[in-house]
């Protein structure tokens, strides 16, 4: 356990940049799922490693060891780092738990306030009378799809065809439950600070995913690109920007020029995206990182369990 328990805490330093390189060659949907699952797996492994460190140090206390009906010295010779590591792990777990709880509460409040102020909706569309051009996908409650919230100023800035492209973009966010991916990126960053670097690429690929879905819906990539660029310019020029809920996604967010350039390029062939030895090597490196992190965390837990079982064998008959 001495070495294995530290690997899940170190592996994200390598896995995060590797994941960013891998997803640069994937379709937006595949990139989102790859980044989300990578962040979740690394967060779980690092949390499990911290929990193992905390438990290993806590079992050195007589009061905790008594719960297992063992003596601390039965666990073997104590390493000099056991107690300091347990204290640090306990502090890190407490801090991450507090951050997760605070972020969940903030997201719940923002969504509740946004739903209360969005006004009546006609189907899945809610138009607010506001001087600032804005549009975003407001997630619905459990079991509900959500609402496309758009201001009257944004409708005036776009032509009817561009409005339909914008609505298709926002509906793609609602249909794919894209806010869950964004929330997962924010929450996993609390488990390991390095994972916070994945939030921006996840948000970018979510917008690209919605862009491609909108282009397919309206059947015109140029029209979709024009609608997104005009909506972004209108939102940028306005000075009275209202507060948008954190989990909500909108077509005017992110690096719009890159998204427009991708839309104006021919639709990529999925087989061509994943071709190449270099990409396959980077993908294999990412899988190795995930395997090492998961295997090390599991090995540390099994090793600690073996020490406890050995200590329990010292009980008097």
C-alpha cells in the first residue's frame, strides 16, 4: 500500500493533458463522454485513495481499532508517514465534501430562481421581455425536459431562419441533458484540483455537440454558423447582461470563432478522426492511466483489508 495508495493522487497530473489530446480528434459527443467518464473515474480513485489513507491512520488509534476488536500494534510496524498522511487525507476529504455540497446548493438555488423568473412557456419556449439579447437552455426538474429561455432582444437580432437554428441548438442541450456533464465536471474538480482543467474542454465540446445537432436539424451548416455568430455578437455588444444560471448552457458561450469555423468546415468523417498511430498511442496512454489509477486504488484497499484480517487473527481464542 505504501506506493499504490499515492498513484491515484498523482496519475491525474498525466491523465488530464492526455485526455485533452485524445478528445481533440474525436467527435464532440464522443469527446464529451470521454472527458466526463475520465474525470469521474479519476475522482473516484483519488477519493478512494484518500479514504484508504485516512482509515489506515485512524486504525492506529486505540479507540478506532477497538471497533474492530484489534490492537493497533497488531497491524504491524507504523510508518512515519501514516498519521500525517491520515490527517492530510481527512482534511482533503472534508474540504472536497464541503465544496461539493456548496456547489450543489448553489446550482439548485440558481436553477430555482431561473425557473421562477423565466415566466410562462409556450411548449418548450419561454420568451422574456428584456433589452439584453440572451438565450440559454434551462434544465427542467427531474423527469422534465426543460425550457429554452430567450429574450425579445435576441429574437429581434436574428432572422426567423436563424431563430430556428438557435432554438435547435438550445433544444439539443435539453435533449442531451448536457447540464449533467457540466455539473459533473464542476463536482469532480472538488475531488482533485487538477480535474478542474477538464471543465473548459467539456463545456466547449458540449457546445460543439449542440452546434452539430442544430446543423443536422435545420439542414444547413452555414445558417447555423451565421445564427450562432450573430447571436454572440448581439450578446457581446449589450451592456445590460442578466445573470445566467451556472448549470445552464447557451449558444453564445465558449470560443464562438472556433465553433463557427468548425461548422463552416465539411462534416468530419468519424473514421478519419480516429485514424493514425499517434492518436492510438495517446488513447492507449489514457487507458493505461485509468487502469493504473483504478488498479492502485483497489490494491491499496485490498492491502489494508489484509492487514486488518492479519490483526484480527491475533485475537485470543
